[in-house]
């Protein structure tokens, strides 16, 4: 008797079944095993004809005549989908149609990379219910740049024309839901891979309503933004879609939000979520995504919490007992194994080998005299002192950090801020006023920020020289110039004008409707633009800037993801030239500190980086603030100092030539290939090439030109073997 109830023990659960959590699942105790394509093929060797009603001889002949594969499965390089196994046939081929090979259109196969072929097979098996009986959902979580779109297009085109049973097409209509900024991009991709004749695509916008799609029989694919979907949900519900693809699907984090419930309300069994971020970091989001593509597969949310979420979270707490740790690990492992059947995640690493060389440079620029003077003044201000003593309640450290960052970009930006504060009569922030106290006196009396001189900023000087040498040595190549701030972009734009460089610009103010046009214009080989001015915040995930092969990150963000994303816009599939990346940092200043924080913190956690997180969300200890607000005027590179690297220590005259390059800075070749999307760690940085600005061994013609203003370089070359 337990709590007044009579209990009968019917069976004993094995510790293994309990620890893994398998015994709680509806499927009973069997562990999930993927039906690999090979085993599927094997079991086909004897399809059970006996169950089928024998059709008349004529009919059968007819059937077989119509049932040839659409493309030759035996042609060299053909990509043939796995055949369904007996169980699948028994469930879904009630009419006993002959089995026909599903063969991907050779026109597409020609363009598919090995990992994309794998991805197409994965998607095919998933939506056909071949990976898990009765389940037709999948999550494709490939990192940006791996061609999720092409994999989906291949799947749609295949299923729309072919099927394993009698060659009958599996789907008629497909719905693709995507962020508004990517609607046009999807259509373009369809045209790129399939042309405009094979398949008719309908995109919903102001001028093209869903009605039009419904009335016409021409179109088989509807592409719509999440916003438009909500607005036209009633009409869309009336259409029978056979395949639903949700691009940037991590938006469906929560099953209670409107978009998700709208999508759930659509009757469509075959569902695919596309996302570029790992899905397993937040267990609740994970449930929402899984439950969307394969409803109910993890049971109810409350049982999921009890069986998986709670033990897993508990096991990760520092206070967890050994028992709790083991249980949590087992449950996590089982969850991964089970859901792994319909989740595919690959990182960019797998295509790096096909990309042209990437030369990454971290360039430490000597601050200009005016910058040094202002920097020291700022650090000696009352506001900064109060910050460090933790005296102010609303500690104005963010304002101080902002002022220092502006100064590093160019003193004229700081000048503008001071002027703004002076002019605004409503300014009641004493701290901010005290921060700027006496700074104006440092500027020349007739200082005009619009007429800024380039020599007043170390980084700007390096930039102008860099642009000049690229223009001179690589007249056919283009530059993507990135900043986090619109005001800085204005300064950079002015530099373009002064030097007569043709440029184009995309920032937060650029209307979404124009963005694609600007990007296409720049990428076109007919474009005369030399420079693409980009606000890193104006992002948009699909922004592809392979027209540029030199990327200059003018300033640094707290969040490494912002910069990593910028880099991957250029070094990605389709890039024809060697890619040069320059990260400009002002030596000894807060920019170096932010950079160090990027590479140390991020490598520790190894977790996903949330693009939404900015400096406002970062908590600083007084100790950290002290470090941030210290200026290392005499160091060539405090980042290098921190590495404990010996390469520059004995810089005597005769060892000068041998230093840096020849020493342990080039340890193993295994460190040479860095994953472009993982952030760099301190220890990796140690493996890069180190050059001090006065190093005589600089062979890079671009670095050679700017060395006069540079105190230190780090350089790393990826894919050097595949020379230009
Ligand atoms: Zn070194």
C-alpha cells in the first residue's frame, strides 16, 4: 500500500532502462537505431510480392513501362536515394506499385558537394518516414554557408517529380516560411539551380497576394515571410501543402508564441526546420523544435521536463552528487541518440578545404598623438575614478567604455559627443559631463570634426594605406569594410570620397527591400564599387558578400559572433580569390582588452554565442573595469605580452631576423587550420605567426605597406596549399 492505494509490482525495470530514461518513452524499451541506407537496401532484396494482389499481366506491364526511374541510376556520379524497407512498403505501398529508384536530377548532382549529397539523403529519408517509422520531420542545423537552401531545393525538386512507389511524385505543393529579408533570396536560389522553366515559384509580397497562388495551378512552391504568414493564415490553411520548410527555424523556440501555433495549425506531416545554430543548448527550445517537426515524439512537455530536462540540469550544477551526475549524463546521451535520428548538424569546417586560402591578420595600430593625450585625460577623469571605486550607483562605465571606443576609431567622434552634451541643456548626467571635463582644450582651437585629418587616428592611417595598397596591387578585387557604428561608417565613407574610391553602403537604415539589390550589385563582376561599407549590426543572416575578397574589421564588438559572422560573409562557397582579413586594434587600449575577452571567454564556454547580447548585458567586476581602464602606452602588444610567448624576448640585433617566424610561433601544422566559425582561443593565437612592426621578415606586401604605423601583427593562413 502506498498513500492509500494498492500497488502491484508487475515487472522490474533494469537500471539501464531507468538511467537512460528509455523505460518512460512510449516506444518501450528498445533503443533507437537508425535505419542506415545500407540496411534499407539490403532488406529490399526480397520485397514481399506474395502479399500483393497479382495484377493482370497487361496492367503490370503498363506499370513497369511508366515506372522507369526519371534519371539513370547507373550513370556515373548518379545520386540514388535509398529504397524503402519492407516495413515501409507494407505501410505505404498498399497498391503494390513497383519500386522505382529515386534519382536526383544530374543537373543538380553536378553542383552538390559531398556533404550536401549526404544532407539530401538525410532529408529524403526523414520526410519519407524511413528513419523512424511514422515520423516525417527533420531538423537541418548546418552552419551558415553549407548550402541548406540547395539541399532543400534538391529535395523539393526530387519529391515533386519522383517517388519510390511506381515513380509517383511524393509531393505536389511546398510551403517555405522564412524571414522577410530572405524571401527574394530563396526565389533567386531556385532560379539559380533550376532555372525558371522547371519549377514555378510564388513569393508573397505587397503586390503578390496568397490568393493569386491559390487560384493559379502554375505554382508548386509558395515562399512567404513569417509576418505575412500570420496575416494570411486563413487562406493558407485552405491549401494542402505536402511539405513545410521553416527557414531560420530557431524562431519557433516557444510553442506558445503566435508564429509557432500558426504553423502547428497547418496540416502538413512532412516538416523541416532549418537553422544555423546548434539546437541543443536550451533544453526547452529544443523540445519546442523537436515537438514541431515530430509532434509528440518526446511525450508531453511536463514528462519531458521530468525525464530529461530536470535530471540533465541538475547534473550540471556544481553541487550535483555523483549519482545525479551519472543520471543526467545518461539521460542527455539517450536524448541525443534518439533525436539524432532526425537532426543533422555540420559545421563549416567540412567545406573549408574547398575554399581559397584565407589570410587572417590582427593588426595592432599605434595610436596617434592626439589619441594618446585624450585617452589619458579620459582615464584620469572623475567619472572613471568613480567607476573604479564603485562609488556611483548607476555606474557610468558604459559611457566611459563608449567614449574610449569612439576615441580609438577617431577623435572627431569623441569631439562630436562632447559637443552634443554641451549643447543639450537637459543633460543632467553629471558623470558624463565630468567625463568630458577639460577634453575640448586638448583639441585644436578651430577643430572641425567634418574636416578630420586621417593622421589623428592610428587605425584610420593604417586603413587608408591598406586601401591604397589593395587598390594598387589588386585592382580587380574589392573590399568589405565593417564597423559597428553608423557614425564611424560616416567617417569611413568620407575617407572613400576623399580618395575617390567608389563605394556602396548597407547599414541599419537601409530598407530591407533594397538590401538584396545592393548586395547583388556589389557581387556582380560588372560592379565598379571598390568598397562595401557594412554595419555589422545590419546583418541579416543570408548576406553573402563573396564579391569582396578583403575584409577589414575597423572596430571590435564584445560579441565575437558579430565579427565571425562578418568574416564568413566573405570566406565562403563561391569565393574565387584568396581572402584577406584585417582586424584593426589600437595598441594598448580598450580594444585589445575587448579582443582578449573575446578569445578567452568564448573559448572557455565553447557555447553558442547569442548575437543579441551586447555590452549592456555584460557584468564587470571592479577588477575587470580596472583592467579595461588601463592604458599600456609602452607595450607593442599587450595581447602578445599575455601569451607568455618567447619569440620577441631576445630581440638582439643578430637574432632579429630569426625571431618570430622561425621560433615556436609556427608549431604544428594541425593548428594552421582554424575553424572559421569557432572563435579563436589564446592558445591557438600562440600558434599564429607573430611579427613586431619592425620585423624585417615581412613578406606580405599588404602588411609591408602599413608596418610604419603598426606595432605588432598576428597572422594565420588557412588553406595555403590551394594556392591562387
Ligand atoms: Zn610570439
